[in-house]
């Protein structure tokens, strides 16, 4: 049976498909399979960079969704906290130095005696003999160097060392002094002439250590109250600085 033209064209197309196309046509129809992965990544970056509405961010946070702005606001808040707490910590160190000079003045007669130096004006003050905790507390001003260095370089580890040292050399001796002087201070403050036990404690009150008419325990409690507040606030501000530095991603050197 003779074929029509449609059937002949169909057979011809099938035969051409079985034989295959020439290499030139094949190479133009199919993309090359040897494209490097680096080229594709570069083109993808370029397409993302030139995409409208997307701004590249050095922090790795997308700016198109507003996350970059929130991140910058958080960093700005941490920076402000760092500046404020640095200033407050320096004030604490300044008052620490002030109390250090006061303690040094109290220990001056003992220091002069160690070197066999005699100054009549100082000897007439009749300053009581120092306790061991006074020397230990006096050495606490040295650790302020750690705090100043930490605030200068935003060093978390140095701030940790300062907090530990000020707790050991600053707060530790003060706690011992509180335990030592507390009984005398309580008796002096609570005892009155109308108390029926006044005769019993009269001899005890007479044996208390006085300086210029005031009990030494009461004078020491004034000093301890000021020093304890300075140390506690210094530790608090130092802890806030460490939190601010960690939030900003500062490495712990």
C-alpha cells in the first residue's frame, strides 16, 4: 500500500533520530559539563550582590529583613554599657586609693618603728598596733593594676583575675575584721547606764581599746563599711564589663 506524505515524513524523522545528530549540533544544544564549581559560586554571589533590595553585611546578618539594624542596635547598647561601667569602675578604684592612703597613714608609726625612725609628732598620736589583716588589705591596691589593664584592652581574663584578687585581698580581710570587732561594737552600742547588767559589763567596757576617746572597733566599722561598698561595687561593675565584652564577641585573651 502506498504511503502518504505524512507517513513518509514520520518515517524520515524516526530514521534521523536513530542515526543521531552531528557533533556540532550536539555541542550547541547541550551545555558543557566541565564548568567549574568556583565559577558557578562566583556567578551566584554576583547575582545576589546585584539583586535589588539586598545589601551585603559584614556581620553576616541579612540587611533586607532588618536583622542587621537590630544587631547594630544591640552592639551599640553593649558598647554604651561598657563605657558607663568603665567610668564607674575607675571611680571605685579612685576611692580605693583614697582608703589606701588612710590605711597607710594608720600604719605609718609601725613602719617608722621598723626602720628605727623616731618622729615625735607621730609618736604622740599613740596609734594602736596594727593587726595582720590591715597589712593584707593594704596590699589589695596592687590588684587595681589588673582592672586598669583590663579596661584598657577589654580583656576578660584580666577582669576575672581582678575580681578574684579583690575578693581575696580586699573583702576577705574585711570579713575577718567584722567578726573580730563585732562583739565590742554591739556591746558599746547597746549598753546603757539603765541596764541591770551594766555593772557586769562595766569592766569589759573599760578594757576596750580606745583612741581619742572613741572605741577602735567603732572607728574600724566606719572604715570597713566604706571599703566593703567600694569592693562590692567594683566587682559588680567588673562583672557587667565582662558581660558586655562577651556579648560583643571580644576574645578571651
